[in-house]
C-alpha cells in the first residue's frame, strides 16, 4: 500500500546556492531573482552562497569544500532547505541530500511550485501538472526522499501531488492522458483563433519578462480585472479582451505568461499552445520594466524565448514601463531595443504613455490597409456593411448617384468588393 504524507503548510527557511561560471555579479543578480521567486512561493531566505567554478560539479553541484561551508551555514541559520539556482540532475539532488541531510530543491522545482499555485483554468492546471510529472518522472527516488523531509512546503503543491509513492508506469499513463486533454483544449483554441481570423479582427499579444506590467496594461486598456501584484508570475492563465481604438478599429488584446531567466524547458513545452497565441498575433507589445537594473538581460531572455517558439516577423512595440520609478533619467535614455519597430515610454500604473502606445498600434494596423474613396451604387449598398465590419469607415454620404464612401479596408477585403 502506498504511503501518504500530510500536506501541512509550513514557512520554509531556505539558503540560496549558485555556481558562478563567469562574472560573480551575474550569479548574484540571478540569486536576487531566485530570492523573489522563493518569496513568491512562500519561503524566507536566510542565507546565500556562491561558488566560482569553471564548470558545475557533475555529482554534487558544488565542490567538496563548498559543501562543507554550506553544511556549516545550514547549522548556523537553522535552514529547512536549500534552493540551487540551476536545474539539478537526479544524482546531484540525491548526493547533496545525502551529504547535507536537508531538503534540496532547484530553480525548476521552485518555478513549477509557483505555477501550481497560480493556475486557475482547466488548461493552466493541465499544463502545470504535465510539466510537474515530466520533471518528476526522472527524479522519483530523489524527490521521494526530499519531499518526505517536510510536510507541505515548496514542491508539494499542485494537482495530483498528494500521492508521492507513484511508479513510472502510472506517471507515463497520466502524462498520456494529460496530453490528450491538452490536445482537446488546443483544438478549441484553434477554432476560436480561426473564428477571429474570419472576423478579420487583428490581435495584439502582450509579451515580456515576468512582473513587467503586462496584466496592468491589459486592465488599464480593457478593464479586464486581471490580478495585479508586485510579484513574479502574479498571473499565469492568459486573458483575451476586446479593445476599441479611438478610430473605431476593434482589436483583441491577449495577455501571455511572463518569461523568466532559465525558464524550465518542461514549462516551455507544456505551455507551448498558450505561448503560441503570440505566434498568430499581428502585433507584439513587448513590456519592459525600465526601472529594473537587469532590463537589458530581461529583453534578451524575451527574444530568446520568442525565437525558441519560432515567433518571428512580427511588428513589435516595446513599452519601457514603470518610468515613474526611475530617478536617474540617464539610465532611461540609455535603454534601447534595436529589435523593436517602435518604442514607447510609459508608466502604465500612472496612466502615462498609453495614448502614444495606442496611436502606434493604430499606425501599424492602418499600414496593412488600403484607403478607398468611391461611390457605390445603391444595388451594392450591402458591401458598405462589409466595410463597416472589417474596415474603418471615415466618411459615408448618400447622393443621387449612390453612396459615397471613404474608408480604410484590409487588403484581402478589397478583393471581395465590386470595383
């Protein structure tokens, strides 16, 4: 009979551990982000340790001397666990636990735990469980030992996680079932996408590093009511809302899950169908937290992730957000995004820069349309309804010889009109 462990909520006190293969400052900044992730997951950081190495130790992540130093730090701080800044192999996790006699976690497990907390929709929950099972499939022995050390802390949350003693066969069967469910959800998403394409409504996808202000922008422009928090991955499930621009053009605005440095490949694979909403968008609105010292690195991570998803040849508007938090204006001036077609500075929370953003969106949409100016005879008056639905009607006037129309229309609609 399988063993079950009680799922108590505990506040874990953790030590963050990283290996610097280059500049120590880069690893230190990565640990700052890891601390934010730990805080989001409900843990308190009580210490950190970095080792400079030419390569990560294949057996124990850290070298022998640094492991001894870490053991002393654990004793001094009374930490209940450690979190490593890289994804550990099953051997590394098991060996570190044997040496340190403490719960060992890695960055991937931490991010998966946060996603398990944040998922609310059926699709989100399926994707998270799929990613968790793929991660655990190769770590059954090590994870069993680790998770039995504490009741219900980081790594024990999420769907299907109460039963820890589960064999690989059951995991494979569950993964197959989840894949089938995800395919079903994906088909529904594709039907909705095809419907949008038939309706000729353009789509703008909001992308960016986590906590850059994507949900705040969606709420400001559409009143979507999406959760806004100053936390990493405050929202997980994508939201799409309709937006009517000042010139009457309709636009669908889609929020996407935030990207992050060292985003686990399990999550990229599981959330591919969600992230691919950006692939079918007409415009990408790239949100950047301009107040973050790591803004340049964050932009690089976003473009790397987009490339991994084969998302390219899109018009990109980069919004340098949170400018109200910048005291040194020179740092804002130095921020550039040479891969963007347009850039806008804004403080979405304060409501500044939104007019410039929407004006830029209108400019891009209009560039994909033709300006027509002609008189339709009354026998073809029905075609004006097509223009009104899919285009932007600037002027409409009834005359003796017909109906005068001045409008911007999509190029493919132009071919359907009786000229």
